[in-house]
C-alpha cells in the first residue's frame, strides 16, 4: 500500500515535469518568431545581415520604422486598412443583427425561406472567376466599397446572432409592443442592448478578418495603389523576398544611398510585419475572452 | 426590414453561380454574352486530360489530410496537457499565448515561417547546426518533398491552441464522479487520462474529424500561395493557385470557371456526405 503511494507520487512528479516542459516549449515556439522579428525591426539593417539577432536588438535604431512610416504608400495603406476595418465592423454587425432579428420572429412568414437562402451560401460558392466578373460588372473593382459590401451579412454570423436572440425572453419584446413600440424601436432599444455580448464577439471576428484580409485587394484593387491595404503591402514585400525587385524596396534603397543608414529586404519585412501585427497584439490580451466566447457560441448552432 | 439584405445575398452569392454557364462557353472578354461560342463540356474535358489537374488534386488532398490529422492530434494532446496543469496562472497564460497565432494573418505567419527557416540566421538551421545534425544550412523552403510538411507544421503552429479550446470544453464537461471512481479503483493520473478523459471526449473527436472531411478540397490557399516559390510549385499548387495561374493569368476564364465548378460540386458532395455520416453517428449538426 505504502509502496504504491510512493510510486504514485513519483508518477505525479514525472507527469508534472513532462506537462510543464511541453507547455514551456510551446510558449517559446509560439512567441520566439514574434520577438525575433521585433528585435530585427529595431536593429540596424546591415548589422542584422550578419546574423545572430535573437530576442534583443544589437545595434538599436529607429531608422527602419522612420523610413517605412514616412513613406506615403505605407501611411496610406494603413489608413485604408483602418477605415475598412472600422466601416466593415460597424456595417456588418448592424446589418447582421437586423437580419438575425427578423429571422428570429416566429410570426414572419418568409422566415424559413430566407433562412434557407442564407444557410445554403455556406455550402456553395460561385468560384473565383464568376465572383470576379460580378464585382467588375457592379463597378466595384478599384473601389473602396468592395472591402465592405460583399460580406455584409454572412450566414455563420447570422446563425450565431439569431440563436442568441431566440434565447432571449419573449415577454420583453411583447411588453414593448404593448407599450406601442414599432419593430425598429424594439430592435434598436431592446434587442441590440440585450445582444451586447454576442455582438461584441461577432464584431471582433469581423474586425480581425478585415484587418487580416489581403486577397480582395489583390484581386480587385491591385491596380489602384490608393486602395492598397497594409496586409497587401506586406504580401508584396514577402513575394519579392530576398531580392530588391519590389518597388518599395527599390525606393527605400534609393532613399538610403548616400546616408549612413541602409535598409535590407529582411529589415523591411520585419518592420512591416511588426506594424501589421501590433494592432492585433495590443487589443488581444484584453479581448481574448470575447474571442474564446465566440468559439463556444459557434458550438450551439443548432 | 430584411428584404434588402436578402436581395444583397442573392446578388453576391447566387448570381456568381449563374456565372457557371461561362464554363460551357469559350468566353472571350469584350464580346456580349449571347455572342460567346458554346462549347459544351469541352472545358471539363480539357480539365480531366490535364496532368496538372491530377497534381493539384494530389497536393490538395495530401495537405488537407496532413493538416487534418496533425491538427486534431496536436490539439487533443495540448488540451490534455493544459488540463493537467494545476497552477491556474500558468495555465491561463500558456493558453492565452497558445491561441495568439490564430488571430494573425497568413501574410504575417508566412513571413515568420520564412524567417525561421531561412538559410542566413534562421533559427531552425541555427539550432540544427549547433547540435551538429547538419553542417551547412538547408534551404527548407526550396525542397519540394518538404513543402507539404512545412505547410502542415505551420498550420499546427498557428492553430493548435485555438483547436484545443473545443476539446478543453469537452474535457470540462466530463462527469467528475468518473474520475473519483477511477481514483478509488487505484488509477493514477495517467490512467485516468487514458481510461476516463480520452473515452469521454471520443465522440467529439470523431464528429470533428468527420465534419472536417467535408473540407478536404479546401486545404486553404493563402499559406500555400504565400510560402511557395518556383522550386516547389509542383508540390504547392492547390486549386485556387491553379485557377489563378492556368486560368486568369492565361486569360482562360472559361477553363478557370470549370475548375471552380469541379471544386465546388465535389466539396458540396463531401460536406453532405460528412453531415450524413455525423448524423448516422447520432449527432445533429447544422443541416
């Protein structure tokens, strides 16, 4: 008996050791690439080329950031990224909530049909070319609104919000109606405030997806540099990696000639990566519980 | 109130499907719709006779399966491990950090992967050289046979923490009485994991596995597109890259549409098959 308890304690210790080792390893593997990129972005570009930069810059400089952030191309792309994220989040969340409310009303005759029309879109997709032709025929190529309009109401978000609304007590809506409130008043005054938790989660997902998106810029707006986004700029830098072929690299290299400062593709990539990642990394620790909340919401689709 | 939005979804989601008739024409830009030449199934014949198509199919399936299998296994193992941590602060911190990569874009992730694997100062080469496994840095992203595994590994790196959440929720729902009973029967922690936790979450594992089978033809596109290069393209080409390179860039719009139709229809079939299977296993999901 005693022997087995001893063995148990030993087993416990080994297990604890293994568990903590693996988790610490995971944390390191997850964080190292970010921290390394951060260090390279603050390090002198030529010095970085010698290698050996790990978690801390060796020759600290702000030149990489200065030369990138003062370029109107990058500044403008950042502006477009912020604008599309903010507008999409506002419009999409509000529209999705509105449709979700109508589809949650049992007295609405077309409820079943409309729900079906939305749910079907989760499974079929026109494909690249037909979508492109549609966007072009609608005059949305080289147009800012292509970032906001196509994804206004998506089926998944719709179902999540609708499920939430159906779970609200019916009596609240009825009593408002007795008091003479119209449907729109009920929606804005009662439904929206009650849905705050689910709306916060959905809004966050929409915001992250918009901030991270580059393919729509690539497909629809790549010929208009004024509509470029940060992710797309970073993607272009990545595609021309290791060569000085991209227009941005050439411009920056030119700007650096004659001065004591130099910039390399690696430094540009690192600095751009940090600029693109910082907004997410900053809000993430405060909002992560909403993110996780969203996943469990997705689990109660039925 | 919702009518304008339904019109919106019909425009943006259903009109493109009407565009599928492009695949049965020999579309030429500039001509009006009625003047396009009708070619029947010629584009599909082209597609099924194209050796590149089979390469694309192979790459897509291979990467999907690697992602699916390793994604699920790594997430389950992580969930089991996190569940064993008794220090609440450490547990919370590790978990929060583990799903951070899920929220960054593939553009950023591809940049990080490229840096980690680079030949000048990439951490992977540096470590391998330090422990004397290799003498010269290896250009990992230039080796065709490695590409699938790099995609798989970067997928696991990005999604392991996020994927673990759902299993953690399942583990939290396990009846504590079972653990108590197992302890009284003399089971240690390892045996409790093996005989209680894993069997308890087994249904959810099977369901997630089956549900994800519906997405076998959509192994993603961004990571392949962003990490590929000329040397590995024969192993990196997935459907969307195929559509871009062999359709749009060569102005074969009808052909690219046919590729899209093939993928959509097979995917639809897979999703319904997966749903049917899941239902047969006693789970009501989605449809």
